């Protein structure tokens, strides 16, 4: 009898229902093998039988194997057991499903061992289901809607983005101030130091539609951008409102790999005081095996002029331009790199980071919130000290004085 993938999904669903009734977690029952390991294993199994089929079967098996090779590319996975956030997970699902379609085309082909085909389709289906289960676990309290694993996975990350964005953009002002005060104390005592400090610049006023402009130039793969975005989001939320930001991780092959963060790509921001113009120049995925990250947003000529003028860094006695991240606040202050080190966020999830930001006693909260208030101080210097309840804060005033004295 040919049960195929539909039966597998039904059987797995029944196991999860029974498990829930008995008090077991979904992951304990469903994830015996991590999704990446399962897809890699399936690829190996298909490679072993590809020569057994006729011409049609060989073509399908080779295509399925190629699809699984793309689905298991190291750059797409945060770690072997993770849920893979968008957009990387979209590619994993697309390629795994494409492989599944190739196998379904030859399920009735007797030149290929039936057991091998059934096992492969079941393994791919299980890997997709497990990705959805793990994604749901990233977002406590989330209940996946009915539908395909890909839709459940997408829904989980969509909800996660909403929750994390809400948490980071609604940090109580008292918490920001307390954390930033603790951070300033450590800076004064020299028990910690800034990875990068804002530098005063004297360019022509940078504005957008009559408002002071905050220009950000970064890349989704950059780990220093990853930590900087948390501070930037918390700071900018005091002057305006963000749309939901998407969960993102830095490159899996760079320094401090897979640092959890949010992305400003396609984000929307509204403020009565300032304009925020982000440019995520590259994705976190290489354009090829030996290439840099794939280009995402090309800076405008005016933005490129800012980068060439103020995004400067020295390396081995030479001056270069175009470092990530680069933050220009109204052409009054420029910061090249991030104030905090991404190593601080090592192995932390989005939810864990968002929670730490609301804890003034947490080293992560102090670094992120301290960095946020340093940005806040720059904006207050640029926008006429508005809104007052933000700019008149004692710690913001202290950071404004530090800006004038060069930290």
C-alpha cells in the first residue's frame, strides 16, 4: 500500500494530539532528528539509489538531490536544530518541497526501490513539520493555524516579529534611564569601554522633508549591525513609531555568527520630530561560495556621498570607507561600528534579548539601553530637544555632555 507523505503527516498529527493529551511537549515527540540532519540524511539516501532508476527516475532523483543540496546549504541554517528565520527558511521550504514534488512524480516507478522513496518523502515531510514546531517554540504562547508546515512556520515568525518589535519599542523610560545610568557608571569607572563612540562632524545639515535625518547604512549579515539595531530601535521608538520589524540573524560564517537581531529592510517609521532612512545594503547570504553577501539595497548618490565623507575607518595604516554599521545623525554625529560588542548576545534568542533589554540590571540590557540613550542624546542635540520628556532626562543630559567632550 502507498501511504506516501499525506499519511505521514496525518500520523504525525495524531502522535502530537495524543502527546498533548498525555502532557508531552510537541518537540519531545516530533523532533527525534534535527531538520537539517534529516534533510542531509535524505539527500544521502537518494544519492545512493539514483543509478537504480530508468531515465525518468534518474532525472527526478538527481533533481531532488540537487534541491536538497540547496536546502541544506550551511549559510541558510543558524544551527542544526533551529527553525531558520525568514528569508532563509523560505528557501529551505521551497527547495525541500521541490524535492518532494520530484519524488512524488516517480512514486509508481518500479525501477526505484519503493521503500527508499517512501522513506525519503516521509523524512522530508517530517523535517518540514519539525521546522514549524521549532518556529512555534521560538514564540511562547503561539498556536499554529491549520495548513501546511510552511504556513505555520511563516505565521510563527510573523507573530514573533510583532512580539519582539513591541517589546523593544515599548521599553519603559525609567528602565532605559536606569540601565543607561548603570552603563555610564561602568564607562566612567573604565570597567567597560565602547566598541565605537560617536564623532562630531560638520557637514551641511542632513534633513528629509524638513526634519533632521538619521541615516543608517548596514548589512543583514553584519554582526556589529545586529547588536546596533537593538539600540537603534529602542532609541528611535522614543521619537516615533516603527512598523513590525522582521526577525533576522547575522551571517553564519562571520565573526560572532548568527547573532539574533531585527532587520530594517522594508521597515516603516513615522515621527513628528525626525526622519529615519535605513539602507540594508546586503543580505546575510553569500552571492556565491567565494563571494561577499548578496546585494540588497543600493545607496542613492546622496547616501553614497555621506558614506564616502564620514564612514571612514583605519586599518593597518590605511583609511577605508564603507564600514558596517554606519550611523549619521543629521550630519552632526557619525558612528562607525556599534557601541556594544556582538559577542554580548552570543547564543541568545530574540525573546531572550528582548527580555534582557527591559532589565536594567542585565549586562545585555545595560549595553543595549546605554547604546540607545547615546543615540537619543545625539538626536536631542539635532532636533531641538524634542520631545521634552525624553531629552530632559538626566542620563540623556549626561550623555549629551559626553558627546560634546568626545566621550
